[in-house]
């Protein structure tokens, strides 16, 4: 009476079908999250508004979409069960979790250390894309650092002097209309000279000598890399704070 117990090859079909459907559902949801973001981005009007939207939302939305896609992948690799014991349940859960975490860490590092290079290129294109004057419909002129000070008030100049804020001034030379756009001065990371990742940020600024109405000052900028820990310092000259006449017809973004 040595009868071999045959394992029904279809006993886990219900689970396999459910796992496959869940995988497809999570993949569809992840793609939808990414598509919704890019649809919203395409509906944002104006280069400055697109710049701010990308800066605030893109990496977070791509990270959320990636997590959802990874969860879908975890269900997919468990949609082919043919034999299962208590031990195999724990092995599958542990293996799936480790694989999911590993893939998640890889994606997170790509978004944190590599993707910013791509974003910075797009942001620069948007920032310096010619603005059209609402008065004439013609391209306006982006003023240089020296030219723009006459169009900024004392507070704006002081912000630029300590690098907390950077202003771009676009001028319609035909009508005198100007558009002032405000950007974060040092929140964006730059390329680290040690590891070459886009993770080199200003951590602290120290005014060594405050500027006056007639004399330049001096600022010490302290940098640190969030990836490799490399640190550096750089001394920057602060322009003299000269009060200049105010102009009319201004738009601020």
C-alpha cells in the first residue's frame, strides 16, 4: 500500500490568478501616477511655473510611482506557486521583501544622486528660455547681474548678496515693462568635485565683513557633500549696497 500522494498542480491557481491581477493593478496604478504628474506638468503655463512645479513635485511623484511598481513586481514573482509549505511561505515572504527593498534602494539612489543631473538641465532650459512681453508679444531681455540691480529694491539686493535668493529680471526695452522672477539661491545641489554626484550643497554661510553703501563685503560659504561627506569652503565678495531709483510697470513671479 505504498501509494504516492500526488500534488494537485492546480490547487494554487486561485492565488496565482489573484497575485497576477494585483501585480497588473499595481503596475497600472504606478503608470497612472507618473502619467498624471506629466499631464499636470504639461498643463502648467509659463516657464517659471513649470520650473517651480518640476522642482517641487517631480522626484517625489516618480518615487511614489516607483514604490507602487515595485510592489506590483513583488506580487508578480509570487504568481507562480505550485507547491507551498509553511517553510516556503516564510522563505517567499523574506526573499520577496529583500528583493523589493534592494530594488527600492537602487531606484532611490538613482533618483537622489543621478536624476538631479537630468532635472538641473531641464530647469536651466526653463529658467533661461526667452520670456515674451505681454505688452508687445516680443522676447524680453534677461538683464545681467550688474544691470538688474537698478530694478531691485534694497531687500532684494540684500537677499542676493547673501545668496539666499536669486532674482532674474526680464525687461521689455520697448515699453519698459519688467518681470522679476525669484529663485532659491543655494537650495540646489551642484556636482561634488570628489565623487562627481549632484550632491554638493551649501550648509552654512558666514559673513566675514558686511558690505556698506560704498564698500564691498566678504562672505564665507561652507559646502558639504551629502553622499561622500567631502567638505569645502569658498570666499565670495558681497557687492556694495547702493540704493537705486525705483522703476514702474513690474511683474514679479
